[in-house]
C-alpha cells in the first residue's frame, strides 16, 4: 500500500469514526476496569478479614475452655498441620512475651490490621511480605493475632491490571486494523463515485454508479444519485429533442412568414394587396407566438412553479362546465359531445391548469375525428381516487404511437394537415405530472380513450 493511499485512509471519515468509537470503548472499558478492580479488591479484603476473624474467635473459644496453655497447644497443632492454608499466628502473654507462633512479637492491636513483620534477624535478600491480620485481646490480658499473606491480593490486582492492558491494547490494535479496512473499502466506493462523476462531466450522461446490493446508507445514496442522473439525462435528452423539434417544426411557419413578406414587397401593387400580405404575416406570427407561449407554459408547469397556488377544486363542477362549453362547438363541427359526471369529486390542485388539461384532451378529440363522430367526456369516482376519461369512436392511433403522442411537436402523419403545433398533449402530460396524475391510452375499437387517473 502506497504512503499516499495510507494517508487517505487515515484521513477518511470512516477511519476516524472507527478510531473514535475504539477510544470511547477503551474509555468505557477503563471505567469498567476501575469498578471491577475496586469491587474485587474490596471483596477479597472482606473475605480475608472474615476468615481471619472466624479463626481468631474460634481460638478465643479454645482459650476460654482450656486456658492459655491449651490455646498454645491448639495453635501449635494448626501451625504443624496447616489445614487452613498459609496462616500466621502470634500468641503473647500479658507481659508481651511470645508464648507460641510463627510471627515476631508486636504491640497488641484490635481488629483488622495490615503490617510487615519486623524481625531481629539479619535482613534477608528478599523483602518481607505484607500481611493482613486480625488482633484480639483475650480476657486474661494475653494477645492473639491471626494473619495471612496479603501478596495474594496484590497478585490479583496485578492480574486485573495486566488483563486490562492486554485487552485495551488488543482492542486498539484491532480497531486501527478494522478502521483501515473499512476506510479502504469506503475509499474504493468513493473513488467509484468520483470516476462516474468525471465520466459524466466529460459528456457520458449514460454513466451510472454501480450498486452493491447491500442496501446500506451508501447504496441508498448511490440509488438516489443514479435516479437523479437518470432524470438529468432525461431532461438533457428532452432539451436536445426540443431544440431539434423547434428548429424543424418552426422552420415551416417562419418560411411562410418570410414568403408572405417577400410577395408583398415584390408583387403588391395596391393597398389591398399590402393589407392581405400583412394579414397573412400577422396570422403566421400569431401562430409562432402561440407555439412559444405553449412551450413556455410547459416549461413553467414542469418546473412546478404553479404548486404554490394549489387549492381544493370541485372536479365535478369543472368537468361539467367544460362539457357544457364545448357542446356547441362540437355541434358546429358536426360532432356529438356527451358527458357523464359523478358528483362530489374533489381534488387539490390548480383549477386553471386542470381546466386546460381537460380542454386540450377534448379539443384534440374533436379536431382529429371525422364529421359525425361522437366524443364522450366522463368523470367517475374510483376506490381511493377518480378517473377523467375522454374517448371517441374515430380512427384512433396505432398502438406503437402511444408513447410518442405526448412528446413536444409530435404529430401523426395524417394530422399534419390540421391546425396545431403538436404541443397540446405535451402540456397535458406536464400538467398531469405536476398534479401527480397518471395518463393511459386505451384502444376502444373503434376510437381512442385517454384516461387520467388520480
């Protein structure tokens, strides 16, 4: 592993987080160690004191029955056989003369005492052991001391300290190794994201970040980023398509406008000729302005700018008003418009945009069906929502065109002779998307049905 990569791992957030938790764990273990150390020491001290106390009072009972001589014999017996482990004894007469025992004489003490035996013999190479004893003054004034080696307590304390040092050191070592491993894995995933980002910046909008399938936080972030990248690619493709469509579809009306103006300049002789050329140019300009207005409206709707004005809309009333408004126009065009509406259907949205969506669907059906056709407009309540349906019994459209008719400027070949810019259904899709509605096309055999579900 190179020094630069090791430095990156040590500086990574995952390594620092792992190390932080390791230090926190060691600190917690230290608090636990202090508690165990104190508790174990106190328990062992109490246990030793209880053993010595019991031994001392048992010998005091012997003294009460047999006197000082009998007690001396009992202590001698216990020192010889050591049935109770390495216990030290001292029995002093009232005049502080040592009667029996394996400890040097000392001033009488009462209760538990820690001491180092003081011997008159020359000092040995080894330091005398520390003892814990229990002293008791007997009724005749003699002094009894029972003691045990306190080194066992010290050894236990040292064992606890060693265990903590080894466990803490091993924990830190494993934490550093684990942090390096996790940091290395984390950096590999970050490097993958970085490479994908650079590929996208270089123009490859189809590049995506691989998902491991672990469903962890990084996978969730990657999934969100991929979804965002997909949306960006879709918008960029749409932008390129719109630019191409504008250049292609607006070329014809601009060409006609230029032709009308050239004709007026070269051929018009009278005021009437100029008026006719001017009128034709104005009509072409109005058509262009309507197209650009529709494009701008679609862009505003797709940007979600209208959401701030959402309010509760009575869809039943809105659909009925549209049906009543378009019935005379349908009759004038030698078509029939029927409508059926369920009452009391409410929806939260922009009333003006919803009205435009439904009107566009009705106008589209009336415009692209032959004379004598019937167009139906319906609003029905469904479980958990509603459906708005605009259907006709005209020629319909091929099924392979279903996914294209909502694109900007897209028009069927047979519709290019009719008025329109090919933006009506694109606006319908934008408004439906803004309101969270879904659109589906159905083949009615004959005719076409457009269903907007919410």
